[in-house]
């Protein structure tokens, strides 16, 4: 029934709509649904957290910090293991992988499973964010709509990005930042064919969010102190500091998650992670949940709230202790985030990066005042710090600039935001060339970039360009048998195999041309006398970029393909490889 409905709609739209107009209509629909999903998730987490906090007296709740996170992570684990039965963590990385290696196809369950899992994790106090699960949900909606209408890979990529933009615009009420995010982080090519649907989806998401929850946003603040040219050196300093904090953020997150990944027993992983996270949140309650309340407190000069309900509350007036406290928060926030995900929770790094940025900016402002008696606008440094950390961690300076400007109404802070985010990005790049989202993909060679040539290569598969019309000869064949094979082939190269079809080497026509007209050699010359092992072979599971390097290195026109057991499978020819590459480039350019 679903297939018949899809075919009917496809036939109707082909007769009545151009492909571009159809994408625009779908982008509006996807933006609305993505926004509804985002609003639903935010409310689910809010009411889950609210019920937990109000069900116990304030005196009890501080101690229950120890228990809530481990309960949430355990429930998330049960949900993923027994209901989802698939990996759903690291949402943005999963989206990038689907674009790079899976023709922008995202599984249908991702339209809802990340919402449930992140509600359990974050609602119970997991120290992660909701943005990545929301963006994955929106992207999954866009991808599945594209799959339903049997659209090509390029169109599905656009709709996937529309879902991400619509969901993100709904979260932050930042339509421009949502579009920039899709272009910069999801690495979508900037063309009119992609830009217009993105704008429509983003505007739809923002409008739905305003309609359902009004003008309330993550944190309420309007810039009060204008930009002062004399503070430029300090914004430069903040950018450098934010760059190194971003580097610590990325390195520590992967290090902690790797430790938990190497714990084979899930019970040990859950207990150790839950206990560590509970202790951290008990000592530093502001590590509980996403952290937007703490950002709002810093922006509105209520910094003493950071020490509320902690064992350090009596030191609120001591600037030196506040500095130490902020430094400890910078150290332990990323650890708490990584523990939450590593122990089995589900959440993103978007909110933690904003939180870390706010703390970074405030720390430097307090440091300058306390140590050097230099006054800088604390609130502006909080905003610039948020842009700096987001830029350094996600390698997305433009997204950081526009998001913070839209969130705070601080367009008059564009210059400091640009300074801090760009300097942070430049600081972290020599040490970490890939963002936290793309680091693992890049290590596997599965990363799509803005460059169309690399994008085209990432879409190629060895089994799709494998040529099998080569006549193989046996290791025991004599020259007479080889000449018979030559007479039946239009190739000048012959793979040599044994009885188990294992690849042994090659025989080239050029090497035996002078022997063809010497019948006396037919029965005394054998394959082993003519055998040549190629300088390179290609494994069927090999990365396509490695194939390019092997063609460049050897200068070969044909390279044999084998599997891990050295079983002969066929050849990849340089001509066929570049024909396929050219076809993909042309399909990507049809705007």
C-alpha cells in the first residue's frame, strides 16, 4: 500500500511540478515536522527534569544527584539494547556518515529513537545536550521523506539538511545560524538548489517554535555594553585561550569515551560511569543537565548562583576561589559529558560546548580583573567565549558567530565574536585538523567535504566499478594454454590464480609477444616463468582515496582487486574509475 501511494504521488508530481518546486514544498513540510519534534523533545526533557526536582525536598535533592544520572543512563541502555537494537549516539557524526557513505539514507527509527533516549539521559541529569539528537531526528525525517519518494542522493542530502536546519532553528530561534550550520557543519554545497529549501525549512522551524512556545529562548539576554576598540587585545587573548580549551575538550572527550569503550562488561561500565558522574554532579551541581541555567546566570550577573547548593557556597565572595572553581568546572564538564555518553547515555556536545564557552569567557574576565585589575565586560566575554569554544570544537566559526549573535540580539558584538571565533579556530587547527564530529570519520577516510572531488570519491564504491571480464590463467598452465587464452581475450593482462582462486600475480601480453611465434617454447614455458607480481593490489574493502593514491604511485592502467584472503575478484581500470568519477561530479552539479 505504501509503495502504491508513493508511486501515485511520484507520478502526480512529475506531471504537475518541477523537481525544484517539489523540493521546496517538501522542505516546508520537513521544516515544520522537524520543529514539532524539537519542541516536543525540549518539553519532554523539561517536564522529566521538573518532576524529578519537585518530587523531593531541596535538602534531599542534593543527595539524589548521585542517583538520578545512573538511573537515566541505565534506562537509556535498556531502551537502546532491547527496543532500538542499533547505535544512535553521536548524532551529527551519524548524519555525516550517512551523507558520505550511505547515499544520505538514515534509518527510519532515527526519526524518534534519539528523542526517547536523550529524554531519559538528559532529563535524569546526564551532562550532555539535546541539540545533536534533535538535529539527527530532523535529518532522519528529511532523509526518510526523500526515500519515500525515491529521490536521488543529492535531493535526499538537501532534504536531510532541511530537517537539520528546521530542527535547529526551532531550538534556538536562530534561522540564519541554522542555515549556516547546514552549510558549514553538514558540509552541504552552497548552490541555489540547496540554499532556497534550507531557508524555507529554517524559517518554518523558527515560525513553528514561536507559535508554540512564544519568544522564550535558551537564555534571555540583550547586549548592554557596546564593543570597545580598546578591548580587542583581550578578545584576541580570549580566542587563543578558547582554542586551547577547545583542544582539551576534543582530546579529553575521545580519551574518556575510549576508556569506557574498552570496558567489556556493561554492568561495570554503568556502575563506574554512574558513580563517577554522580560524584561530579554532587560536588559541582551545575554539571547537572544541559547547563543553560548557568549560562543565563553568568549573562545576568548572578554568578554567585554557580556555587549555590555546593559544599563551597561560603566562598562566593572570594575571587581567587571563584577562579579555582571555574577552572575545575572547565576541567570536569567535558569529563562528565564523555562519561554520560561512554556509560551508555545519549546526548550531544552542542550544549556542553556553549556551557564551556560561557565558563571560559567568564573565567578570563575574572582572571584579568583579579590578577591585573583590568576591567572587561563580563557578559560580552561570556558570549564571545561561547562563540570561541563552539568554533574550536566544531570547527564552525560562522555558525558560532551567527548563533551567538541571534541568541543574544548582540549583532553589535559582531567584531568581538568574529575575532574570538576565528582566532580560536586558527589556534586549534594545527593541533586538531578535524572537528569533534569528523575526527573518527576522517580517520576511516569516510569524510565528505565541501570539495566536490572529495565528495565524489566518497560516493564511489569499489564493487560498483569492478571489472570481471579478464580471463584468468592457472599457475600450472603452459605457454600453449596462455596463447589460447590470449586468442579469446581483448585484454593485454591476465590474472594468475591457483586451484583455490587465490591471486598469485599477472602475465602481461607484452612480456610474451616475442614467444608467441616460437612453437618450440609452447610446451616448455610455464606461467611461473612469466609471472609478475604487481607493485600494488586493491582490497575490496579498501578506502577509495587509497585507490587513487595507488594509481598515482604505480602509473598502472589496471590494478587487481582481491579480498582479505587474497581471493581474486577482478580489476579496477583507470579509465572506468575516472568515468564513474566524472558521472558523479556531473550529477552533483545539476542545479
